C-alpha cells in the first residue's frame, strides 16, 4: 500500500512539474526571472519543475499568481496531466 501511494505521489509531482514548466515556458520567463518576481528561491521553483518536492499550499498559490492564472485553473490543468481517474483512495 505504501509503495502504491509513493508511486501515485510521484505521478502527481510529475503532473505538477509538467504543468508549471509548460505554463512558465509560455510566459517566456526564465526560472530566475519568475522566481525573483515571486520572491521564491530558484531552487524551490526548480524543484517543483523537476518533481523533486511537494509544495505547500501557499507556494502553490504564489506559483499560480506568478503564472497569471487562478489557483483553481492551475489545479484543473494539473489534473489534465494526470492519468484518467487518478486517486489516492482505492
């Protein structure tokens, strides 16, 4: 069960990473520029884009603002990058 949750966590982190990176690339901003605008370290932003870390909800919200997207819209886009019927609960 724990291994399955770990795998699902990785799937979620990869979906977040792909979504955030794709949206940042659309803005044409580098990680350095967007992290400076947001007042978040480059390493935090980079770790998100590399699926290395879970992010706090407040960081998620700030990332949405930096990408000029509503948090609920960002969440919707992340969900689109997840496998169909993704859930942690079986």
